[in-house]
C-alpha cells in the first residue's frame, strides 16, 4: 500500500460512512422532513415581515428543528450501540473518543499485512496528511459576488426604473416588497449552495483528513506509551 492509498483511507472513516450509511430509509426521511418543516416555518415568519402576531411560526420552527436534531442523535446512538459496542463508554453512551476508537480499529484492519506501522512510517504518514489538509482552503466567492449583484439590482429597482411602473406610493412599496422577498429567497439559495454544498464539500474533505491525522497520532501515541 502506497501513501496515496493511505491518504484515501479517510473516506472509510467518515461519520457518514460509519453511521449515516446504516440508516434505514424511513429514519432519514423522518429526520429530513422534520427539519424541512422547521426551516419552512422560520422562513414563513421571515417572509411575513417578522410580524409579532406570527411569532408562533418561529417558535414552532425552532421546536421542529430541535426535535429533528434529537431524533437523529437518538438514531446515531442506536447504530453505534449496535455496530460498535467496543467503543462505548462505561455508561453505554458514546462521545468523540468513541468515534476515534472506531476509526482506529478500522484503519488498523485496513493496514494489517500491508503497512509496517513503525515510528518512522507513522510520522511520515502524519506529515503527509498534514500537508494534504493545508492545501484544502475555501473562499466565499459565490456568496459574496451573488449578494453584491442582487443588492445592486435591488437598489437599482428602488432608486430607478421600477418607480416608473408604479401608479402610487402604495403600489410602489408593494412591488418593492415583492422584489425584496424574491431577493431574500435568492440570497437564501446562494447561502445554502455556498455553506451546505460547496463549502461543506471542501470542509468535509479537510475534516476527514484531520480525522485521519488524529487516528494515526493515536496509533503513534499508543505504540510509544510507557
């Protein structure tokens, strides 16, 4: 096994691979549905101009979001207790150290008979992983450029041409609110694409490399423990 193959082992120890891949379809559907309902209620309150009388939508949105998180956490615990009993704490719970134990066992299994885990090889692997993770950086070009363009169009509609189509000030403000709502939705979509899709892709890769570094560091410390 060469260093390139070792660097790719991070894909085998992601939380998605360890836990989420073992979800039943109905579990994921219920969790996502609860989260979507929560986000929809919060957006409804935002699009209603933050009216106090509709504050119930915000409260319910937060409640549904909390229920979704709690539901998924319970399912994660159920999976870890079933498939990774060796990693559990004394009280039957799990935490970050439990995930490290799981990852360490998987990595040792993958390397067994392929790599001699001497101090020199471990230090070389750790150094290679750190250099790889330093390459992965991210900027917010899509979000920044998108917000600038939308705000420019928004300001232009308010200050200029759109006023020519309004019959009176009420009609003007009403139309302007419609543009504001559309702009908010577009910005929300850009934020989602930026933070959830593009950035998360880079961050997840960097996080996976970091997790792999931690695993090899733990193996190294375990090997050199007095």
